[in-house]
C-alpha cells in the first residue's frame, strides 16, 4: 500500500520487482554465524546434527528453521508467547521435519527457552534478553540470534558471557542481511544477486562467517 503512493520504500514483493521478505536472508545469516562460532570452539563448522533453541516463532525463526533443516540440523526447539504463531509454526515444520522441530507457548517473561541444553541459542524476538539475570542459567556455548540489541547492557553483559565461556556471535554482524537486502533493493531485483549472496561466502573476508570468526578471535 505504501509502495502504491511512493517508490521510497523497501521490502517490496518480488512480484512487484522488489527483493521480498528480508527475514529469509536474515535467517541464513544467523546460520553463517553459528557455523563460524562452532568452528571457533573446535567443532566442525557445520550445523548438521546440532541442537538449536529459538526464542520467537516469527518470520526470522521460520526462515532460520528452513535453513537449518536444509543443512540437516538435529533438533530445533522454539518458544513464543503468541499461541497462533506457535500453532502455525508447528503446522509448517513438525511433520516436515520428522519430529525434529517443535514449538511451545511461553508466557511473556518466560525465558526458559534460553536455558535449554542445546548447542546454540538464537534470540529472535525482543532485545535485551541476554542480561545479568538470564546469563547465569544459559547452558548453550553459543548465542547467534537476530534480536536487535540482544545484550541488555553492552558494557557489562559481554563480560558476564566471557566469564562463563559463552561465545556471542554479535547481533549486528549476524542479523545484518535484512538491511543488506533492503539497501540493495534500489538497484533492482536480480535472481541470486551476487551483491547479496557474497555475504554468505565463507571465503569473503567481509562475509558473515569471516566477520564472526574474527570477532571471536579478538
């Protein structure tokens, strides 16, 4: 509707010449971050067979789930406060995944999904959920999620994570693809646009994989 009034807008439907849903490449970027972090802790740089807990069952969570399943993830647990989103998520993925994927309803303020015994947690809902109250209960060695401002206090919470040996794939590195997709839209839509997909190239020094790798080494 906005596009019908002005061309100065983004995330336009592909059928109208835009780049479409920015959540899809965002989900792909989160996986790149997970792979880099897994390699950093001495494991294969692959999500094959791992377990992931996702906070939120929205657009990014669905795109992330699809990417994880494409790469043969072992198990995905999801929690969201919206019962309709949870039902839609389970209807889409439970049977298709052969039972490897399941979402549950969690009341607002219930952060138990972040405390699951998994390989990676992915906060993909509200920001500030990684904080002094939640960090002591986190059991996963890696955090890679799309929520903006994931850390509640970016001058203290990073140190708390470090003290616990938890690796944080920095949110503004791994969740950047939504903005990348939108900012490139002014140049037109190209199938498999190299300006987009170079961000997923593991050998690209400015790609997500290498940026996460460097940040963790630092």
